[in-house]
C-alpha cells in the first residue's frame, strides 16, 4: 500500500513539474523606445508654426497572454498593454510638449528564427499644456484644449539577443486632436523613426508554428447605435453645440475576425446653419437634420471591436463641410446584445465630433466554418 501511495505521489509531482515547464502562463514585458521625426504640415498654418524636428520617449508595459486561449491563438500571440509617450511637437514655445497614455495591441506580422515583425495600434488620451489661448497663446491654431485624443500606428522589427531581451526599431505615425470639442482644432500629425529594447520577465516562449484551424465565421448581425457628442464651431463662438444620431447597419461575417457591411446614419446637429451665434437662430429641424449611407468594416479582438466606416451624405438641407466622412473607433461588447461605442467622426482629416454611443445588436445567422 505504501509503495502504491509513493508511486501515485511521484506521478502527481512529475505532472506538476511538467505543467510548470509548459508555456501556459502569461508573460509580462516592458519596452523602452526613443523616437525622432517630423510634424507633417497638413495645413499652411501648421507649416508656419513648426520650426524643429520632434523627439520623444515611449514606455510600454505589456502582456503576452497564454497562447492556449482561443483568441490568442487566432491572432498568433499578440501583445497588449498600456503605453506612456512623452514627445516634443516641433515648437516648444507655442506647441509645447505632449504626454499621452494609451492602451495598445501588437499584432504579429511575421516571425522567423530570432526575427519578429509587428504592427501596433494604440488609442488613448494626450495632455498638452501649451494649447490655444486668446491672450497668451493665440498663434497656436493646432490644439485648442489641454486634453486630446491620441491615435498611434507603428510597424516594428525586433531581433532576439537573449531569451529575455530583444532590440527593435520601426516607423510610427501619430495624431493628436480633440475632436472639435474646442477650437481651433487643426490637430497635429507626425511621422517618426524609433529604436529601443524590450525585456521579458520570464523566458519568452519559443513560438510554435500555428496550424491552420478551420474557425467558424462570425455571425451576421444587425446593430442600432445611438451616438451623442458636443462640438465648438469657431474661436469667436464660445458656445458648445450638441450633436446626436442613430446608426443602423447590417454586417456579414467573412471570417472569425472580421465583419463587413452597409449602414445608414441619421444626424441631428444643433450647430448647422447657425450663422452668428449671438443672433436668434432661424434654423429648424430640417436645417439640422442629415442622412447618409456608409460601408463598414469591423475587426474583433475578444470583446473589443475596431470600427472603420466611410460614408456619403445623401439627404440634407444644410450642406455638410465635405460630402464624404469617416468614422473610426472602438466598441466593447457589454454582454450578448449591448455595445458601448467611442468613435471619431471626421470630414477628410478634419474632426467633426467625438461620438459616445450605446447600441443594441442582434445576430441573424450562424455561419458555417470557413
């Protein structure tokens, strides 16, 4: 009996030790990068303001999650986490510096031996101390508020010099603006090159070759989202105007990651055809109402949805700034049917307003594997 107990205990101990050797735990990592680049002069006034290159430093605190999870396996071991970015903006006296905090995700593009190539997407908030002020900083027509949206896109290549260390370099684009909550709001766009190092708190797992798995396609879906936000239309008009709208769309699952589809937007804009704000407005519902059609693409990462829309106005009395608009942002699934939404609507690079939304969705068809 004693021998049987010892035998069973030895098996249990060996299984525990084997499990500890199995790369099934999340791996914590940190990266430090230096950036050097330029502000892109998308407007003559920006060209006038910028008088120097920009430089910055970025810290990422991330997790490479357990690859046994379905969504992790699907995206081939992405890294996600929180980033902190401090950068100059090309004119320390007028534009000052920006400090951004943003969640990010690194999508693997390719891996070979010790080389790895990734694409990073980050979306968060930036603080700029030297924004527009009608007395103290009236020449800053780029940024009109302390707090602004921050969008970051980056491609990097890295080389492993040790199981816990790699060196990396890449090219990055970032955008800072406040979504027309305050004006002026021409925003700032920048391109930088960067290099840095990454450290893993435990040995980075050897990446296995992912076999082709026949995942089920996403279900087709109807969704209805109510969006609202505020905007300012001009420096001489201090009023904040309310905007709201309904967005109805039908999307078809094309694989286990993505949906594409069509939709219709209905907008109500209290700033439309306002004229001089200090006079009694002569605008009614028809002046403030517009309708449009859009095409949509959605990328699913667990409960998060990255949204991209392109739309065209088809019905309006007050002519929009541009006939075409875009919408990019994030949505989060609050259970099976409810959605929370945060998007930026803009007209060919010029922000219209930030949309805060709540929505309801209904799945219409269970797709077969493909």
